[in-house]
C-alpha cells in the first residue's frame, strides 16, 4: 500500500497506478486515488464536516463543488446528523465510515482500503461491508487488503492470496475454490488419534485436508470415493470456502 501511494520506493521492479509511474508521477497518481489507512488518523479537534472540508481543500476540489462533495461524503458515511460532532465523540464504526468518506471526498477513480474493518465488532463490520459493496456497485475500483477471508469472499471480484510477500494464487473467489478445494468440504470431529487416522486415509486416497481446531476437514469431498466416506463415518458437510483455499495454499492457521 505504501508503494502504491509513493510513500515507499520499491527495491526492484516498477509500480504503475492508473497508467502513471508512481516513481516519477506520484503526485498525479495520488490525486486520482483515495486512501483509507488502517489506523485512525482523523483530526480529533475538528468536527466531522471540518475533517471532510479540510481534505476537500487538500485534494483541490474546486471551491464551487466543495459543498456538494461534503454532502455526498456525509451521505456515504451516514453521518449527516453528526456533521457538527467532534471526532472524539464518534464511535469506532462512525470513525471508520468517516475515514472512508474522507478518502472519497474528491470522487477518486481508485480507492485503497487497508484492512478497513480490523478490530470492529461484527455488526459494524457488516455496515462497512454494505458501504464498500455500494462503492463497487457504483463502479468505483476498490483495492482492499484484509485478513478476514469472509470479507474477501463477499466483496471481491478478484482475489490475490499473498504468502510471505508472494502472490500464490489469483482469481475470482469461485474460480479459486473450484481450482483448489472443489465445491464441498466435510468436517470430522474426534480425539487427536482419530483425526490423524482420517488425515492419513484421505492422503492415501489423494485428497487434501486441513485442520480446523478440534476437527479435520476433508477438501473436495464431492469427489471422494463413496467407500472412503462410509469408512470415515459421519461428518459435517458444508460448502467449500475461500478460507479453505487460503489455509491450503499458505499453511497458515486462522485464529
């Protein structure tokens, strides 16, 4: 994210945003993108409206258009009734909505969202998902980093799975599931020795598995031999998920 906004120079290669070389045209590139940082850097001494007005000036929104830009941003953030409230009077969810609205004040072609819902409770996260999905539906290009796999599965048209700085897979959520884990997964619960037996039998049959806490998940179970499924016994069937893909490809366990 820092390289895309020109704050950090790449050690090698070339970064291009909206057809502009960030190394030599970072000012022009930043003017056409909106940035929503992971950490809250709102000015707590200012009101909601004043925060938006300040960034309208910084992004050089023409004076005659600033009022409409601020009103549009307030609507996006659902903060019209709190326009005169100081930032430190807002809830965490309101602050995060204001950060997003601030990044959209100049109607950018590209919006960078750096883990926009981290640390928020599920209800507030759902609200922000609706906001982000609304931007996508309106045609705004959104590049978002997230550790919430469900977030990527719900919102993204295209997903890149990154492990240790390398893209290990890229595609639509549906294509990634179909390619790597199939359409169905079956979870088995039991003591560690039982889970190890299931894991060994699955591997002998050429099927991948993943550990999920007190269970082991058989991936691509729709293609498992019926004899094997009978041998393994009762399991919990569910649809394969993007989280299955992530864990399978990266080897990382999600908390």
